[in-house]
C-alpha cells in the first residue's frame, strides 16, 4: 500500500514538472492591457463577450496562488520592468481589468 501511494506521488510530481512555466509581473504590461480596453471602449468595439484579462492566477509548486501578467515556457522576459515570480504549473483563473 505504501509503495502504491509513493508511486502515485512520483507520477504527480513528474506531471507537475512537465507543466512548469515561469511567471512574471509587469506594471507596464498591466497598463497596456488597460489602455487597449479603453481604446476599444472609446471606439465602441468592446463587445460584451470581449473581456480584457490582465492578471492571471497560477499555482506554484507549493500550491500557493501567484498573480502574474505573463507566463512563459522559457525563463525569458518580454517587458523591461517585469519581475520574476518563480515557477508555476497550473492555471487557476484570470482576472478582468
């Protein structure tokens, strides 16, 4: 019985490692998302179904929620003010602007 549980946990850890991504937070990116939404609203191009998400919630290896503006497969930053938040493995939800 112990061996079975141990094996099951190993599989869970391996799956989590395969899905690991890098989380980032950028205030500039957050502002850009907000600006896009404002422009769309001013141009009456904002559909009720057109939601603009700017913050994403992921779980890290300790199953703690991490709020980020971007998640990448490589440890590569796309915004010059981005702060590295560590590795995450599972998307939880998105938060609308």
